[in-house]
């Protein structure tokens, strides 16, 4: 769950703060533990955060990597972690979801990829459904006004 606060209308003794709460995982999430590896080529730092797709690192047992547009068919889960920048070759222990109800609008997909991107002979949405994710399009109903 992500909670952000934005202060506005600050005066001498009064302040208005807007709180926004976003839940990627809505219900019934199940998690696995793994080690996220930065194996980018060319070697570069990599930003990792909650809601990114992961694939198995075939070179090292127990390690996962962030999915790219070219390996979407190999997705095994969705990251559940605090923001972290991994240097080239670095690793970090993480949890990743392997099934559950999710808000599809909060997924952080690779560039030019959507839930309707074709992977093999089906959409990415279907790949995630086959893993056990139920994807919802949650509509925010918060009114931020005084």
C-alpha cells in the first residue's frame, strides 16, 4: 500500500493536506521470496519498486530479474518491495506476488507494454490471469476539496 501526502494552502496556523492511498494488491495476494538481480546489458543501475513484473534468472537458482518487453511470456510474479536502486550486478532480497486480486492500473510495465500487448498468442492480461492474478480496473472515487 502506498500513501502519499501533499500539503497545500499553508497559512500561519492552518494547513490542508491531501492524503492519497493506493493499493496494488487488493485481496488474497500470495507471495514468494527471491533475490532480485540487476543483470542489465550494458551494465547500468536499475530502479526497482512495487508493481513491476519479474521473470526467473535462468543463470542463478533463486534469483529473479525485472521483465522486459522481450521476455513477457516468462513472467512469474509482481514485485512487492520498497523503492531501491540496484547498481550493475547488485542483488536485493525481495518478496514478489504469485497470485491474488490486483489493480491493473497500478502495474509498472516495461516501456511500450500494456495489458493488451500480445505475448505469443495471448495478451499479457491473459498471462497474468493464468498465473492466478485477477485484474481489476479500480476507479478512484476520492474527492479532494474543502
